[in-house]
């Protein structure tokens, strides 16, 4: 939705903002699934993070792929920061992590087909540059001190502002998977949103996949999740107390009370650096600028809660993993969020559990993953219930999408995460050999 709908000299109203969310209402027969899939590009010879700037770097790779496949550039002050073709984009995160953003589809199979098609075209070009993608949650060799930010202005503003002790790790080293899901009404959205928040620590644990960083065991099964806990508490974590009633109004209020980083005017960023919240900006402006809808959309995009509402619901808290795990993640959420009976079963599973218990669990997940405790039990037992609810629901939906859960059923049965397999091999047959880890996470 564009700010051109509101005249530049017209005061932005709360109802203008609310339309962003109500515009997302879909028919029950038209609920889609989307994905944003980040991977880590590294050089074949050194396993160091691929640079944006080198002769055989990511910028030149994007140029070559665009020429070969007829994609358009996405630029920032003339610097190439991504590519687009129709509704599909290939964009760069701050440390050159490469993200596929796929237009939402009716089925997971359609998303898989699109990603397979993209990979079949992109990987041969990557090979020409001596680069490979890693299906992993954190840079296994290079650390943030050796990863230069790409020339995207907002990333430099963020890097200068974010105050958490691991914010540089989050920005430059990590790769994750996000899924998007639709809603039919405000009530439907809020129910799905609350349930997705409840599920998020369990899903983070199930798909934990970032124990080795800088060539050593970090002591955490998801160092990526740890980095998000130490980035910026104003804009990360849970954005609602789901013990209470909630609505679009409360979500908008959350966004409006986050300190602002910057606004954009005439292709220039005007740095605010946390001096005011968006609510204050709406009330009194900043340096003779008044708030418009694009400013709010930017503010909302610079909030990074576990689950985010746009004109869809975005779940954001999963380490990058192999293809089987990313489709399993989508299938679990789809099975639960798109089935009323499944949602009721999840709510029953968490009956009498309080928000503070989920909030505390988030802080245990990075180290212990599925061995974390919740209500006196290891969460691997809850994960079994969650996955079983999703699988039954998918069978009821009769789209044969329960097949996407099958590849992770051994993990669920054993109560482990991908990180546990990596650590077992790391101290076993791999004998801490980084070459064997790289081979494993690039397959």
C-alpha cells in the first residue's frame, strides 16, 4: 500500500494504518503459503563468507545471473542489492546472505517447484564464481569482524543503532527461514497470531541448526536464536502478551511505540537514531517532516518480533536448514493455522500455560533446543504433540502435504534437532573437521 493514497500535507490517521491489515482479509478458499529462504554463500576454496565486493563476489554474481536469466536489478543508490522477476526476488541480507522471496502459493508443492527451478538456474552461475550456498543458520567459518556490510544504506543505519551485544552477529552471520500465512478476518488473524507465537519457541528448538560458529562448538544448538535474544529488545522477541485480549489496534500500538531509526525522503535517509517513537512522529513530526503511510510501513519492517503481522502473518524464528526441513516447517504451520480443529487442539495443549512461561522458554531454547523444560517436561514431548496435530490436520486437508513432515519424523521421534546430529558427528566421525561439516550442510 503506497503513501500516495495520502496527500503529503495531510496528517496520517490511525485508520489509514489499520487499512494495511484489513486489506489482508482473504476468502477461506484462497489461503496461501509463502516463504523467504535465506542461505549463506561461501567460497569453495576457503569456506569464508562470500564478499559483496570482490571480483568473484556476490555483486558480480548478481550481474551475471541477471544477464543470463533476464532479471531486473534492485538497487540502492545505484548499488545492486538484489534482483527481481515478477513477484519473485533474490535479495541480500547485510552480510550477503542470499534470500529467495517467493510469491505465496496455494500449496507447498508449488513453492518447492519454484525453489527447485530457481536453484537449477542459479547454482551453475554460482559455480562459475567458486561459490556455494550453505543450508545452515550461521556462518560456520567467518565471523562478523571479517564480513563487510553490503552497500545498502539502511543496513549501515541499523548497524550503528542496534545496541545488543550480538546484533552484528545477527546482521552479518545468520540465515533463517520465514513462512507467511493468510487470515480471513481480524478475529481469525489474532487467533492464528497468538498460536503462532506459542508455537515459535518449540519450532525454533525443533529446527535448531547453528551449533558450530567460527570453526568451534559454541555451546549453543542455535547460536542464531541466541543472537536474536541479544539484538534489540525494543523490536525483537514477543510483541504481545497472549494471555490478554489482542487486536490490530494493539499491534499497531506496539509498532508505533518502537524507537524510530530513520525515514526516507527523496531517495535519502534521514537518520532519527531512536530519538522519538513513531507515535511521537505522528503527533509532532520530525525536522519539518510529517508522517505518511510509507513511513509506517518502514517502521513496521524495522520491527523483528518472533511473529509479525502485515497483510499476512509472518513466522520468523527458524534457522536455515536443508530443503526437507524448510518444507516440514511450512507444513506444520499450515496444518495447524489453516484448520480450526487443529488450532483448538494446540490451545488445549497449552491450556493454563502463561505468557511468562513461553517468554522464559525463549531464553533456554538456544542452548538446549528440544531438551529445554516447559511446565516441568522436556519440550520434545510437546513437539511430538504439535507435529502429530499438524500431520492429522494435513491428512484431513487431503492435499497429500503430510508427506513434507515425513523427513523430520525421526527427529521428532528421537526428540532431537538438526544441531544434535551435527554435534554427534562433530565429536564422532567428523573429528571436528570443518571440511566434513561444510560438505554436510551444502548437500
